[in-house]
C-alpha cells in the first residue's frame, strides 16, 4: 500500500489515525533517509496513542519509553554500532511486550525484528513538504490493520 502525503499536516493526520488503531504488542518499523519524517510521524502516532509527553528522538539513548493508552517504546537505532547494546537493553522484552514499539531506522536491525510487523518506508520527493509512504504488512494482524486504516 502506498500513501501520498501532501503536507506536514497530512503526515500528522495519518500518524494520529495509525496511533488510534494500534494495539498491545504492535511493532511499527520506520525507514527513510535523514529528515524523511520518522520522528515527526512518531510524534503523531504518539498523539493517536494518547501520549501527553513531548516525544523526542532517542538517538543517543536508543530507546525512550512513554505512556499513553498503552506503553510506547520509541527506538532509534541510527547510531547503533553493536547489536550487543540492544541485547543489553533487553530489546526483545519491548518488541514482545505489552506496549507498542516504534522503531526508527528499523532496516539496520532487520534480523532482530519480530516476523510480524508493520513496515513504513518514508520517501522524500522534490517538494519539501511532500512524502510518499510505502507500507508493508507482515502478518495477519497488520493486514487487518491496513484494512481498518483504509476504511476510515
Ligand atoms: N509531509 C511531511 N511529513 C513529515 N515531515 C515533514 C513533512 N514536511 C516537512 N517535514 C519536515 O521534515 C522534517 C523531518 O524530520 P524528522 O526529524 O521527523 O526526520 P527523521 O526521519 O526522523 O530524521 P532522522 O533520520 O534524522 O531521525 C521535519 O523538520 C518536518 O517538519
Ligand atoms: Mg528521527
């Protein structure tokens, strides 16, 4: 599935909508170059999940935890050099835990990701405010989620 976002506001609307349909245990992977909009989208997903705190990029901490209607685990593995660091953090307890995991630069840890997940590739075009998001659903839960998103 492919979604065209014409503006920052479109991205924010899409993120809130996605946040509203997320459930306990869901994993959302975000890929796309620097400045594509992964953190921007995460902030809006957080709003849709009822997070009141201001979400900032966990570039140096690898993970930040928030609470909304579900716990939210925000990963950014851009600066990850050694996967051991993720094991030390107990990353699989997040991925397979009760909250929602959102992972920036997920493609860098492809082999560690749960088999079932939603993968969003954000592409920047020539126009500074436009984005195209390519969405792939791995597993029935996410196929259903995309149907639900498409219906709203
Ligand atoms: N339609 C849009 N969707 C998302 N971001 C947009 C859009 N239009 C403009 N922007 C701007 O693009 C920038 C995206 O930055 P952001 O930090 O979210 O990217 P990122 O993918 O997280 O980058 P990084 O890889 O450095 O973490 C922000 O300044 C945002 O305001
Ligand atoms: Mg970011």
